[in-house]
């Protein structure tokens, strides 16, 4: 069984920064891709950023230049550094990993961008 625990949510003002973390634990031998998705109220869950085991990254157009995804393989952890935050970034953010155990989702962490 794989567990993902996200942290870092909260309230931040427009233009501010925040970092999300997601730690994977359990019977994992190898993690391939890791990523962050988000879901705003009434909307579908969309990919925000992804990172491969080799470190290649991809981003949604709406966050390019503002968000940075990274991973620490020794800690089974993926991060999402978010800068220049906008109200439209408000959502529940979910961590996702693809490992030798298949796909796994975190429980989600909410943050709100508001003045």
C-alpha cells in the first residue's frame, strides 16, 4: 500500500509564494513520474506540473514561469514551489505518483489566494 501525504496549504495573498510538499511512503520500490494536479470548485482536476524520474518537467501553460516542480528521490518527496500567486490558483492541490505499485493520489491540500 502506498500513502501520499501533502502539506503546505493555507491562505496567501496575491503575488505571494507557497511551497507544497508530498511525501510518499509504503511498499514502494521505485517511483517513476510524480506530479501535482489541482481542482477548483466546479471544475475538473487538471495537471499543474509533472516530473519524470530523470528530472524532465512539464507545466500547464497557466503556471509556466511561476511554478517549479522538483523531487528528492532519496526522500520520496515531490515539491511544488509556487510564486506570483493569483486568485485563480486557488484550488485543492493533489499529489500524484506513478510507481512500481501503480498510480496513487494524495488526499489533497487546499490553499486560497486572496487579499
